[in-house]
């Protein structure tokens, strides 16, 4: 079963049997049948980080507000325009043009280039 690992360096869920005693004594509250379920219950605000490489990228477009550019939802370095994983609160778009039109209407031309 999967449990939240708050003691490690990365906030994630594990299933190695090393859960704290309080979790083992109350499995209905802490233990989950899947990593996805554990991450959703305990790290919903950072679901992609919790899931790590097992999460599926959407390859849709989202606004990277640090760069003011639309980037693709995929791991950095795995393809052109990949901006890392989108957060659950990021609006996703099918095309870069649609993303820039909605999120950077004041400067769509600059938004469209890496």
C-alpha cells in the first residue's frame, strides 16, 4: 500500500513498507491502493511532482508566468518548447496560438517564440 512520505527530501508517496506506526495503525486514513490516489489525497497542490516521472504529460500548452511565454506540458529537455509539467491550476490549451491569445493578448508575438 502507498503512504505519504513527509520525511524524505521529495514530497511523494512510497510503498516500501516503511510507513510510520501511526499510519500502519490507521490504514483507512493513510494507506492507498495506488500512488495516484495517495498523491491526490496528500499532495494535491503538487500532484505532478509527487507522481514524478510516472505522471503523463499532456503535451498541451500553458502560460509560464516567469517567462511570459506559453510552454508545452512536458519534461524540460524532452522536446521543443517543453516547459516542465503544468500545475493543476494552469489553464491548458491545444495550441500555442490559443494559449498566447488568451494569456498574453497584450504581446502575442513575443509569447509565440521560445
